[in-house]
């Protein structure tokens, strides 16, 4: 499986605007903002790329499902379950 992004790329300082109360409460609990944001962005990227892949392959998936519906799945004759 390919990587979503280069995990060895250097860190880059970034300015963000956050809800001040949310920021204060997370800082009070010593929550690592950078690590938390990276995790959230990774999850969003995974979901966005999965959605994009499904859209790009929708026709092929439909064609395969139609083929299986009409012809059965390869190996059906050999299954013992």
C-alpha cells in the first residue's frame, strides 16, 4: 500500500486560527497540538482519497459487480463452504 504522504518530509511552521476556549482547554491538558492536528489531517486525507478512488473506479466496480451477478464469482465451483 502506498503512503498517503511523505512521513519523512520536514516540519513546516504554520499559523492557524482556532477557537480560543478550545485552545486554552487543550493547552491546559498539555495536549500536543501539532501531533493532534497531524492525526486529524491524516484521517481526513485518508477519507478524501478513498472517496476520490471510489468515484474514479465507480464504473469498473459496477461492471465487475454486474459480471459477478451474471456469471458468478471465479472459484465458486471449487468452494466447499
